C-alpha cells in the first residue's frame, strides 16, 4: 500500500511534468 507521502510526491512530480 502506497503511503500518502508517496502519492503526494508522485502527484507533484506529474504536475511539474505537465507544467514543463
């Protein structure tokens, strides 16, 4: 089970990728 921190980190990385 992925932790909340891991999910948040992946979400932030994906958002940065979209903005870039």
